[in-house]
C-alpha cells in the first residue's frame, strides 16, 4: 500500500466513525470531521468530561492519539514528571468509548501495517536481507 492509499483509507474510516450513511457521505471527509465534532458536543451535554490517562507504547502511537484529539478540539497534556508517552485529556466517557478510542485503534492498526511494510521493504533493499522474527529455539539444559 502506498501513502496516498493509506491517507484515503484513513479518511474513509473517519467518515465511518462519524456515522456516514451513504457512499457520498463516506467520501466527504470534511463533513465527517464536522459530524464527529457534533457527536462530541452532544456527548458533553449529558456526559461531563473526565480526566483520562493514556499510556502509549511508542512515540508513533502518542503522535497519532494527540493528532486525533487535536482534530476534535480536545486539548492533550501531561503533567510534569510523566513519561513522554503519557497523554492526558478531559473527554466524555461516551465519546472515548464510542468514537475516539475505536477510531484510534483502527488508525493505529493501519499505520502499524503500513510502517511494517515500509520497514521490511527498506531493509530488504538496503541490506538485501529479510527482517523476519528470529528463530525460536529450546534453551540449553543446565549441567547438574
């Protein structure tokens, strides 16, 4: 998959989480953002924001989550002394459970697959080697 295809898939995915009903709506990614912002606004009316602490495994995951939050007007932060991969935010639980986190997980899976493909391709071209996992072998027995 190339970058353009990945970007297109991510935009279609946003439309899905916005509740797009028709194929035309799914293509209109700009409208998807507006619908998600409306979902967030509605959630805040009956579900007050609570503080969330997200612990990410790597900087790529953190960057993705922070970008998603900012896209929807959520202000990510972290407290002094927290790890760089920690992201804090005040968000309604219903929005996190129904939109933000499922969208993050879907985007993250797509990006992880894309980055893995790119990494494998670069290693193969630059080193002329494969990057498959190391073999699993039995541990040597201890002398007793």
